[in-house]
C-alpha cells in the first residue's frame, strides 16, 4: 500500500466492526458502480442509489453506508485525488477503518443491445470476494437495469449466506404485473372487442337483409326494372335468386355477430369471476 494511503488511514477516526455473534448483523459500505463502455457516469450514479436502497431493504446489514456518505464524512473524492487511491482494495481499506465489514461494489456497461451488471461482495477483514453475480439485461431502455437490481442484490446476498434463499425464490415468484392487472385488462379488452365487432356485424347483417328485401320489393312493386336480356320466366326467377343470395350473406353476418358477442360476454363473465 502506498505510504501516503497508510498515513491517511491512520488519521481516519476508527470504528470497531460489530461482532456477528449473538445474531447481530454486520455492517456494509456500498461504493459507486463503475461506468463501463456505453454507460455514463450519471446513469451509474443513479443505479448506485438504487443499489444502496436494495442493500438496505434486504435487511442483511445493521448499517449500510453509501459512497456519497463516505465522501461527505472524510472528503473522500478529494483524498482519492491527493493520494491516487482508485483501486477497490484501497477503498476497502478505508471502509474497513470506518467500521464496515463488507463492501458492495461493481460495474455497469453496455454492449450492443444488452447491459451487463456485475456486483461483488467483498469481505473487508479477509480481503476476499464473498460472492459475485453478473446479470445480462436487455437494453430496452436506460432504466432496464433498475428492474434487475432487486433480484441481483438478493442473489448476491443469498450466495454469501447473509439472507435466506427463500428471499430470492420469493422475489422470482412475484407476478410481473399486480394481481388483477394484466389478465383482467386483457379480458376487458376482449369483452369490448367482441361486443363492439359483434354489434358492427349485426348492423351489416340487418343492412344485408334489407338489401335482400329490396331486391324483391323494388323491381316488382315500386319501380319496375326493365331487364331486356331476360325472358319473362327468367325475370321471375332472377330477382328471387339474387334476394336469396343476399339473404344468405346476411345470415352469415348474423352468425358471426352472435359468435363475437358470445366471446365478448364470455370474457366479461371470466373477468367478473376473476
């Protein structure tokens, strides 16, 4: 370790790590995620805040100190510049002197259409990595890694035996949408589509039946239609055939309407029961 770093550590106020016996929880410090290729420092800082919140919410530690709090306590950023302390081991030494037993660190980068989120849990006393996880996240948006942070943190702490494995499986078992959300909205949309299209098809069927009736009424009773290309017998058969064909089409539209409305009503019933 550089001599200037050693002198700096000696000058820091020391805090004794809390003993883990008797069920007492350890303490931890969370360092800022390193921004790798394709990720800005601003995004890395925001993800670090989410990381801190998730580590605290896990309940694995009695106290969690963020990198910003470390900077506020000892002017860390300025001290790092003065003594060239950029490595994780150097930062872990500082965290250890401040009383943290574990350090959470990692990096976030982007390659193509995927983010790569890497987290490590470092045990300060032994200077060994207690656990690590690496999560590939589809880069659908800049906020995509936020959705993966809770699961990644819980896997990290579970692998280090700091939280129960059930916490990870329970998180994975949670539905992607709130109860009554996605499925019910789908049923509601199906109900609206079925009833709406069924109504439209019913109107088309009525119009078709009206056209079939007009095919008989208009030529024979209202406006005589001249058909020089047809003989008398052919004329008597022509318009009834046309009317029958149009009426058959109307019947088909009516059946489709009834089927669509049946689907809509069925979806409505399922939505109410669900």
